[in-house]
């Protein structure tokens, strides 16, 4: 009855899940560049049935999805905690997003938007991923954006998804014109830094939206 119209869910596990998981987990040492192992099975147990219930009550609800980590085999440290996305897997990870959005759509759940990475400068949670601004710009402009376009996906791409104490991060990504063309806006949490920094970002890129996506209280 409070009229919620926008909801954020984790794309794979978040650090609030009882254990880390992705949609393409493999035994150590194995890889799957064609993503034949991709499955929404973990979400089909609880999250997807609940979202269907919610959408029956509020059909116009928009859903934003945020990943905490790619599958461990795509990362430099082969771990769910920290590490970076290996460049060789950039196109595979872009396809991972595509398969997620298409899979949710098959369940009747439309994903309005995705953030590229939850807290890209926090590599301590389980799961988590370190993703520098220059890597996020390259991933968006060379892989994620083109993959969405090729698949006809309309879901918005939102960058950063972290605190305003490092507003230079979204500024750097949006200053990449090729990346900016695919980006709808920037997401913020508010654990560190000043909310006034959002005005500096908006002044630099007034055509891009600003989202508030997380606050733990």
C-alpha cells in the first residue's frame, strides 16, 4: 500500500545471500565461453515466484538488476571475492547480461535497467568485483552496449552504483563518448561522501539521469 513503483534485485547473489552464486558456476579450472551452463535455477526457487506475485499486485512495477560479481572463472583471482574481470571474458560477460534479461523475460519479468556493477570500488564483500572506471567504460562501449543493441534489448544501462565520494568515476565513464551513447545514467549509494557531489555530475552531463539505488539502515 505504500505504492512502490521501482524495485532493485541482485543479478546473481548479493552479499546478503546465505552463499555466493552466479548463473554459470563451474568447478575450479573449467570455463564456459558459450554459456551453455547458464541457468536461472537459483532465482526460480524463490525470487522469480515472488516477483511474479508482486507484479500481479503492481503490473507497472519497474525492476532494476545489479550484479555483485561475474562467475568466478571469468575473474583474475578465480574467486567470488574481489578480483577483476578478465578482458578475454568481456564479450562473454556481456552475453551473460543478455541471457539474464532474456531468461527473466521468458518468466514474464521485464528488466527495466541494469547497473554494470554493484560497488565497483569495493572488492571486500562476498561476492564482489573490482572494476575501474576505464574498464567499465571499455566494457560498456565495446561489449555490453553493442550486445544489447544486437539482441534488441531495451533495458537501460546504468553505471557506477557506488558512493558519491568518487564522483570522478562516473565522470570518467561518461566522458567516454562511445560509452556515454549507451548509458542512461549513474546510480549512487550514500555511505561515504557528500550528496552535493551529484550536482557536479549533473552539471557535467545534464542529459543523463541520476538514480539512488542503495542505503543500508
